[in-house]
């Protein structure tokens, strides 16, 4: 007595092979889409996260330096303004 039918066994093998081929095609499509997306992003000339963080830190440092320089300028101008006001009062 046969427990496996050759027709069903062949059908089972055919389905297994078909699913394997479909998975392979799906993987190929995903790889091609990823490659195309990577090329598209590369053409956009975007910056990396590291480059962005460096420029962000540079901008923050520049803002601090600007604030310090403005305070220094105001400090240097203060005695001059007092002297001008003193001359005007005379």
C-alpha cells in the first residue's frame, strides 16, 4: 500500500519550487528597488547625519561667539557714551 501519491508528491514539489522561485524573485525586486532608491538619494546630494551634527555644533559655537562679541562691543562703547553725555551736560 502506498502512503504517498506520486501526483500529490509531484504537485507538492512543484509548489515548493514555485514558492522558492517567487521568494527569489521578490528578493531580487527588493534589491533592485533598494539600489534604485540609494542611487536616487545619492543624486540628491544630501548630507550625512555626522556632517549635519558637525555643522550644527559649528553654528552653536558661532552663536555663542557672536553673543560674547556683542557684549564686548557694548562694554567698549559704554564709557564713550558716558563721556559724550557728560560733554553735552556741560
